[in-house]
C-alpha cells in the first residue's frame, strides 16, 4: 500500500554474512535499533550511557574508561592515533596486514615521525622486532600493534608488545576490532593504554560505532599534551568527558546506535564472555575440519591463526570473483575477498557474533562443495559436512542464547 | 521473560522532543533501522547507496555530489574544514553563535590562519562584514558561514556569502544542520561548495549520520591539494569515492543508519520539500502566536528568525533549570537550554521533522500555561491555545503523510 507515493518502504535481501564484517545482528539488537529517540542530554539517556559504560568495562575487562566513539572502527583507530601522540613525535607501527597499513597512512597524515615495522603477512609478529626498534628509537611516544589482523587472519602477542612499549616509556594502543568478545582480551591485566573495536563483528551489533577502552595514563597524556589533538570530533578526552559522570556536551550522540550496542553487549554478557569465546573456537574448528576435507589450504599456521576469521587459499584455477559472486547470488552467502598481499589468492571467512553458528558452517561447506567442481576442482561428496559435524560432536557447541 | 538473564531488553521513555535536536523519528524510519544487516560491499547495498545519493541530491537541490559522512553533524563540520583548506591557509569563519565558535575551535586545531568575524547573536549577519574581511584578506582559501544557527535561532544570507567568497577566489562551506528539509535551500543555484547537515532534525531520522553536498570545484581542490587532509576518516574525497560509481572501499559504512536515512529522505520527498517547508512555517507561526499570548518575548526579530527553532526569553524570576526539569519530568517534553551568550536566559524550542506537528505545539503551550504561574509569572488561561489554534485555522496545516 503506497498510496501512489514515490518511495515505498525499503526492503533488503537476507544474507548469510560470513565475510570479515559486518556480521549479522541478533533480532533483539535489531529491535532495540527501532526504539523511540530520546535527547542525547536527557537524564534517561545518561542512565543508558552509564550502564553501557560499565558493561563495556566488563567486555574489555577494565576498571578504567570504557565508552564508544561515534563512527566506524576506523574512527576509533584515528581517535587513538590523533589523541595519543603529537605531530613530530616518533610513533612505531607494527605492520603485518592491510589495517596496519591503514594505521601508517593515518599516522603519516597526522604528521608523526612514523617508524613502520613490516613483518610477514600470515604470521604472528615476533616481539623481538619491536624490542630492537625501541632500542633504536628510545624517544618513541606511541607503539601501535593490532591484536587480530582481519586481512591476514592472524593473532599477535599484544600483552608482550605493551610490556616492551612501557619499558621504553611509550604508550601502547591496539586494534581489537575483530577480537573483542570473540577471543581472550584483558585490557587491565595486559596493561593496554587504548583499544578500539567494532560493533559489527563478534559483538553482533550493526556497524557504525566503535567501543573503546582507555587507560588513565593515556587520558592523563591527552589532558596535558602541549597542544590539543588536531581533531575535535575524535579527541578521546572530550568523548570521555561526555561519557563521564559530568556528561559534558560534545557532539550529538548516535542514540539508536547506542541502543543497539547496549543490547548487543548485554547479550554477550548474558552468554558470558568465556562461553562466547568457546563458541567462536568450536565453530571455527568445525569450519577448518570441513575445509581440510575439501582439500583446501589455510596459509596461516595453527599457532598464529584466528578463530573469528579464517583465510582460505584458492586452489589453482579457481576464479576469485566468480566464486564469490556464485556464493552471493546462488546461496546468498557473503565471504570476503583477499586484501593487500593476499588479494586474488584467498577468500576470508568470518564466523563472528550472530554469524558464528553451526548452521552457517554447514551452509558454507555445502555451497563450496557444490560450486568448486564448476571451477574444475573436484571434491568428495559429503566429506566436508561429515568432518564439520564430527568435529562439533566432539564437544557440544555452546547454545547461543538470546 | 528474562530466564534469569542479567540484561533484559532495553526500554526507553517516550518523549515529546522539542529541543534543538535530535527530534523524534517517524515509525517508518524506526522500522527501517531494524532491517537485517547486509555487507557494506554487497552489490545490493551499493544499489541503496546509489538511490540514496540521488535522493539526497533532490533534498539539497544539487546535480553535483551528495552523500553522507559516517558521524554526527560535527563530523560533517570537521570533514569540510579538514578537507577544504590546508594548515597555514587563511580561513574566514563568520561567527554569530555557539556552533560558529565550534568551527573556530576546529579550524584552530587543524592549524589554519583563522580570521573570526564575530557579529551580534540573535541577528542575521550583514554580508558587508564579510566583504570587508575579504578585502583585508585577499589570500583567503575558505569562507565558513552557518545557514541556520541553532544556538541563536537565526537565519543567514549564505547565497550572498558564497557569491562574495567566489569573487575573492575562495571556497564557501556552510552548515545546514537545522535548515535542510525545513526551509528553502538550493545548493546549486546558490553556488555553494560544501554543505553538511544532520539526520536528526528536519529529516526526522535518528542522529549519527551527516548528509552532505559537495561541489565538483571543491572535490577538485581536495584531489589536487599539496598534501592530503590530516584526517583519513573525514577526507571528503575518499568518502565521495566510496559513494561514487566505483564504490572504492573506505571505512565500514554504518548500514542501519543508511537504511534509516534512506527512509527519512524518501518520506521527505513523498511529502515534497515545498510542503515540508510550509509545514515548518505553519507550525512555527502557531507556536509564536501562542507564546505571544503568554506574553513571552522572542529576542530574534521576525526578519532574522528560523521556523525550525524558536528562542524564547525567560521572564524575570523564572528559573531555567527548574522550568526545563518540570517540562521533562511532569509533561515528558524536552526543550533546549540556552547556549553561549544566551545561557540561562532563554529556552530553545525546536519544531522539526516528525516533531513539527500541531499536537506538539498545543502540548507545549498547555504545559507552559500550567507551569509558568508556579514561577510567579501569571498567564491568561487558555489564551495561548486559542491563539495557536486560530493561527493554524488561517491556513490548513499540511498533512504529514507517511
């Protein structure tokens, strides 16, 4: 019924989202997105902020500051860079993937003396590389290292990076966009200064808001730096003041995104973090068993890989773009393309948050089994499904409760 | 039914939001916010972006670039400043309100040679002030002037500002956060270079995304400037490239916010812009008649004032904070506080988008009639309602169709 109006209500396709992010959002989170708007200076909204701030503290495992930057994960990235060092300062950026390179681009634009530490894609970085660089650059203000590199599917020893940075008198910031709520992360115990995440990955909220944690040490630096950050919108001290007990007005807060984030974080805490980490581990193990039964290779060694994001090498002769289009158009399944050094050679399969359920593992393995032979890559019928199923049977998959 | 879980679904109070923004969102817009997530590089999502870009072009009345910055209106503000001039450049900022002062703060942080032109709050700025400043600073790269100043409730002759800026070889950017879809705005005809808005005012979408229009001339400048903008997240050329026909990946787009914005813009176009402007005019006229019947003063002269936002002087003895708390707690009505030079002396009443309906005019006048005598300010019983009602009867209020 559109009564002759030009624009009827929007409709969108239903996808099985198994890319690097966003992942699907839970129906309870989507319902919260449609709650009525309240003012961003309304005391009732401050109550929501206060509750959410405490809940985010549990997710990050911190008693320091936890709040959200009003933008994508990349806004959380830039907020950290622009706030935690001043133009001309030496900033060491560990680089083993596409998003590390984005950090380098941002850092150069801000005007830091950037020291990129480039190590092999698809491998965890050896902390010794950082230790040597810090010896060479004793005046370093900030060290940047990503926890879970979504482009390369790798995990990195950020607690050790933080220890080395502090030993040299530098701050340490990290990217936990893909790791938060999907695998172990302990902000206070690991002594991190700033960690930024995305809402749209293991937290299963829509994309567009970046949950962050900030140490008192880092906040102290921002408040006392010689000149304020070149960005007002992304100044972490101003954002922290809006989320703090005085709720000092800054920009208009994204009210609906905060509703959705609150609901997603509440559901993660209902599930408990530990159960959620196990769920990501169990489904990833099932996926890998299935991929191995399809004779597909995973370039990241077991010790270095993520559960949230699995990099799969495309066999000789399999066309990257055609394969991804087939999965999307014939099975409504989205997987991610390779980025940077992996471009064209791999697909990336995310199993995060709401997308991380056995049904999706089977849906993807079934689609691959049907599609790969069309590219001349023969696979044994049913072997992948059987392998995934038997892997899941080894340990009951934790229930994803709403 | 929470099954013993820690966090039950979020609930929020229902408010009559008559502050400076956000305003209420239409139920159809809120429904769109809860649609399933699709990937930000999904061809189905690109179709939504392409459609929305054209629709925003109609709203801004431009055939040049129209898209959205992933953040609050202040993100749209900073994106323009950081993109349209380089550190060290001379930037003239017209200042007649709180948000002009925010532009000055941002401009100084970026490192421009900032020339603030401060004129009287509560009055439209005389373009001659700008003409003189441009004579004095012939090397000006960028002129900044707000169309509708939400803190002062004033409208400003931006078409004339743009003409003067171009005559001097400068670019012209403007803030249409409160004006877009609420009063006449013609991006191409007025020859503007950049205009940023908010989603949460006359467009009646949730806050958190900033619709913008950008001239080809301005885009050309960004692409050829000696050094890229210091911000990567807010670089308008990168954002334009994601919204352009090649859809070059930038940050992860805020999928749900874009759904909501599309729905809100579609409803504005269904209503037609001209009818929507009339609706804002008619309800503001009714409000002003009612306020006059209450013997309340409006400090902005008729020629300079906005329909979207009415500044009301508090009579001697009326306590600002107590009054606003009473309206919120006893009537669930939010009005805005005074900012800057108006702090403590006024309240600001917004009638924007979904909030801009006769029922809300009556609800507020009724509440003021009941509350003001408690502050010792006597008012005639029923006079305000009668005045507003007879003003609306002079011309039928346009129907707000969904």
